[in-house]
C-alpha cells in the first residue's frame, strides 16, 4: 500500500508541476518529444520501407536460384571482360541439368522475349512484356488463375498459339476476365488464343511487378516463342531452380555449380562461366543501407534525448528546492530515504512519459499525413508495436536517469536543515 500511495502521490505532483509551470515544463519536455519523434519516426519509416522492399524483392522468389550469364551484383574489381565473353544460358543447359538436381523441387527456363503492343479489336496496350516459359514454370513461381487454365503438356510439345494474360490486360480488353477465355488477341500482329487469366498480383514499391509481374504481362510457351517470335532484342534466358522444402539454398547452389560445370564440360582449372543469383544478394544490400539509416537516426535522437534529460533534471532540481521544507517534515515524521527517493524518481518518469507520449502522437500524426498525401500508393508507413514500446521504454529510461540525482539529493537531506530552509 505504501508503494501505491507513493506512486499516486508522485503522479499528482508531476501533473501539478506541469500545470503550475506550463511554459517551463513545455520547454523542458520538448526535447523528449523531439527525441522520440526523431527516433521512432526514423525507425518506423525504415521498418515500413524495408518491409515493402522485401515484399517487392520476395516476388522474385526467396527460395529460388537464378542461373544467368551475369551476376546481379558486381564486385569493384570484377573482370568485366570475362563476363562479356561468357556464353548465354541456353536451352541446352536447361535440358542438360533438368531432372538431375536432387535438391531441386522444380526447374524452368524463363526468358523475357520483348516488349510490344497487345491488341484486341480497337483496344491497344503498349509496352507489354512477353515471356517464354517451359513446362514447370508454374511450379517454380506460383501462378493462380481467376479464369481459364495453365498450359497443358500438349501446349508445350506443340506450336499451339495459346497465351496467358495478366488480370489488368483482361480487365482492359474484356471487362470480365471470364469473357477472355477463347478470345483471340494480337501481339505484334501474331494471333494468340487466351487460355487463362492470371490472378491480380498488385504493384510493388520497386516496380518489379510492372515489367516482371503477372498483371500487365503475357506468357507463351518457350517453343512457340522460339519459332514464331523474331524479337528486335531478347534478354538472356534464365534457368530458375526452386529448392525442395527444408533444403538450404547454399546446398542447392553447390549442387548446381557441379551440374553446370559438367553440362558445359569445364575442366577443374577453368573458372565458372555462369552466375548463380539469389534474392539474398539484394537483401544483403538492403541490410547495409538500413543499418546506416538506423545509426543516423539514433545519433540525431540521442542529442535530443540529452537536451530533454537536462530539461527534466532542471524541473526536478527546482521541484526539490520548492519542496525542501515538506521533505524535512516527512523525514521528521519517519519517512525513509527510499520513499523520498522513489517519490522524485517516479515524478521524473511521469514527466518523461508525458513528453514521450506527445512525441509518439506527433509520429502518428506525421505518418497519417504522409499516407494521406501518398494516396493509393502501395507504400504506407505504420508504427509497429515494437517501436511503440521502444518509445515508451526510452522515455522511462530518460526519466530514471534525469531524476536520479535530484532524488538522491532530496533523500539525503537532514530533517532539521530541510525544515529550517
């Protein structure tokens, strides 16, 4: 009961201090509010950005290894001429290793053929990417359909002109995706029959889905693309290899290196003439960037916290001075040091909590304003429960540090001297 009484009394004294000296308290707590605003807004913004970026990158598949001619990330001293002289990944490479990698759940050849105009009667959609894929592509990357179906084995083994189209294209041309099935569209003058409409995927922050997603792209079989499309350009094909459940990507990578070296008949003294890429290469770059931003935000917030801590300490020193005779009476009546100590420490913590809550309110207001301004953007800023509790914890810690010296000074006062003052 004594502890509860001291806590309640300290809360009322903190509120009284704020109400009796509004301007002084406001200036003193402003540092705490600004510090919490800087720290939590930076941490929350980085968390939100990182979450959206990782979601964007994960659309490429975080359990998939891409076999390409070029590495996704170059070293500063990389021998670029060696990469230029490498052969492109080919169908021969794909068929040489397909079915022979024990740690692979599925494997597919994927190539970005070109960008062109897709037509249906008088409607046109420009800069539409068309991809050629092999049979197990839907096992490597999830492809859900709102209507129609995926390519059949017959489609892959023949030169049928079937096509899979994205949801946005079906909506543009037909209004209802169900009406798209069996209709004929033209791509660069080539007639294609719609077999399936892919489920809407939505856009991402990095814009990866704009050209490589499912909403505004079309897919044909690799055999049809090779025999009927004569593109002005073609990116090098990629072999996509999805790891089995529970298999580490490093283990799969090691096996793929061996299989590719055998397929290309490389002797032990020859370097690899292919690259194995995975999403962790990109997320590693994100980790470095976000770590730097975290440190920068922390440094900015620390200076504000120091200013705020001195402000709260100043309030507490003044409060001790104004209540010196009351402290003397309490001690003369038998109040122990620990009670006096706790009274002022709790008061300091309450003051900092008020400043911290005001800072968190500013963060909520700032993020609401930014989200409103960004409208329908896929990027939104939110405060996680972790960052919310972090802000409160920092406020309590600053209150403890700011109040400890004035509290010790009050607790060590001699009753007679305190009463006389």
